[in-house]
C-alpha cells in the first residue's frame, strides 16, 4: 500500500513539473487516500499484534 502511495506521489510530482494540473491533483488525491489507508492498516496491525501477545 505504501508503495502505491509513493508511486502516485511521484506521478503527481512529474505531472506538476510538466504543468498537467488536473492529472497532478488527481494523483495527489489518490496518493493521500492510499497513504491514510496504509496508516490505518499499520496501526490496526500493530494493535492486534500487541493484544495477541498477551
């Protein structure tokens, strides 16, 4: 998941460099969503891992 968020971030940077505003904005939006999904899943995995050890 984090890999895909970074890929969309790079796509957004390249699109912004060449002046494609719409493509850059949509790539940033997708990257943000994927990053937050990754962050929530990582926290949930950490919490379930802690509860399983006890």
